């Protein structure tokens, strides 16, 4: 989440690219970077006691390892392991060249897409959504199919590596989603070969040509460019549908007109699945179009003070029933909006639990290149609940099975439509 002073975006695609394995920093430079990271965390964290973590002991443990690292890649990896000792989201060292002004990383991050969303279903990587008009849709790749291979990568091998980490169920889903998203991404015009097994257990191989990602490209501060997408339409049954992938300025610019177009619908679905978060205060801005009175969403607690996120009624104001869809990649500001709507009883939350990555952070430059994403505040909902590490539990949790895709190409959306039609 980003709030005041360029606060917080989740660590969106750190798995997409890594710095080169060649040795670039000498020992003095490494120690300078190490010291900067260690001190910045100690100085900026909202909790002077760092949640009980002995940060001095952590330094003693990792500094010798940093000195002895065989490559820059290993060195930066060790820094991220050190940050992992804090056991909080929104901490990351981003190596030089991973994001801004790096042609390959930019391409991997946003330039080319296939139109597929792949997530864990019954423990297997399954295609859960195929965007209409995308390369995958044109070649008939079906939702519900199990993805077996991406180019030379067998997805089973990828799952084995992730499962060695013994993550929680929600965190495992999050990591699998990120990894598969990375492998499906690439340069516009490049090709990717997929092998999948359909619902009738027949295997198919297709070659997709990646197309430019939709949306208005936006960059804030040190954050890499993000293609910001907002879509709306009226579904059968006179149900409004609104989705956007990030809480960035283009959404607030377009949102009023989208809601005017949906004003006469009998219910509204706000789809926050795969929403990467963004500007924290925008959660209040979006919710302001859905409430009739001033409604608090929560409080951010910094080391030197607090400030609240509040929804103030705005026009146009949608007053019909609302459903919010979430999944394991509804993160940061998306989690704040979902929890706020849930606590205010303004919406029914449907889908899969969110991962609990909701801490405000900042991104600062490191000596000799690269960036540090560093937590600076805690977040507590209006009812004094913490989302970090807990996430948002849907009111109606939809545990997907492959069999569901025989009846619907998007079972979660179908469940939401049926709920609103009954109301």
C-alpha cells in the first residue's frame, strides 16, 4: 500500500528477475550496503523494539555471511533472508537492475501477457481465468485446465521447490501465483509454449504469442511502471461488475463515470482478485462512493504518530447491495478496502482468503544501486483488528475444485451473481 510520502506497494514481482551472478561489489561496498539496510530498518520501523526481534543479534549472524558471499546475487539474497527474520510483509531488498531502467526486467514485469490466471486448485496449478480476447482465449485454452508445463519448466518441479519452504496454505498459494505469473510473462511478441490437461484428461500443447499488457502505464516514485486497468460492464440479471488491478490515480479518475453507468443495476460486484494494492488512502476514496455516512476503515500507526483512513460519502453514491471478490493476490490496499467494507457490513466478501500483506512501507535507494522496501507503519482496522499475517476471511469462502469449471468458467463470480440475484 502507498499512503503519505510514497508509502507502500507490495513486493510485487521480486521473483521475476535477479541481479547478475558476477562479482560487482567489493567488500567495503557490501558492508556499506549491509549497514545501510540494517540501520534503515532500525530507524524507520514503527516499533522501536521491532516486534521483539533482537536486531543486533541478527546483524551479528548475517554480517559474516554477507562478507563471504560468492556473488552479488548471493549477497542480496542474504539481505532478504535477514529481512525475513522480521516475519512481516513489505520488507525487501531489490537488487540493482531488477526494476527501473532495466529492459529485461520491465518486459518481464508488465510488457507482455497471455491472458491467463493460474492458481492452486486442489493442490494443482489450474487455469482459473482466461481473459476474453487474449492470446489464450483465441487459441481456446479453457479455464479449469491443469497447467503442466511452461516452455521447459514442468510445473510439478516448481511446486516441489516452493513446498520445500513449508509455507502456510495461503502463503503457498500466493507464492505459486507469483511464480507462475512470472514464467507466463515476457517481452511483447515473444512466444511461450504451454502444455495443459483439460477437464476430460486430454493433454494439449499450444504456443502463445505474448501481447502488450492492457491499461494506462503509471509510475510513482521508485516503483516500476504498472499498467493500471479498470473495467466495468452489466452482467445478465442486471448486475453491475467493476474491477481494477491497482489503487492508482487513473482508477479514481474513471471511477465516478463507471459508477454512473452502473447506477441502475440491482447489485454491484467489485472484483479485487489480483489487485496489487497501491495508494492506501484510495481505499477510503473508493468506499466513499458506496456509503452514505462517514465511515472509518482503520488507523496507520507510525513511530511518531497515527493517521486514519476514512470514507466520506461522495457522488455518485451507489446504494444497492455490493459483493466484493478477493483471492490470495488481493493484497495491501485491496485488503484494507475489503476489510473496511466487511466491518461496516456494506458488502459481502466472497472468494478465497487474502494473504495478509497490509503494512505501509517506503522505498528508498541503496548505496551502489538497488532499492530497499521498508515497513514504516502498522495498520489496524476500525474494529482494532490486524490484517498483517492474518488476511481477510471471506464471508462466503469458495474453495475451488476443477469440477466447478464444468458448470462455470468463473465459479467465484457465478456465486456472487447468484447471491445478488436472490437479494
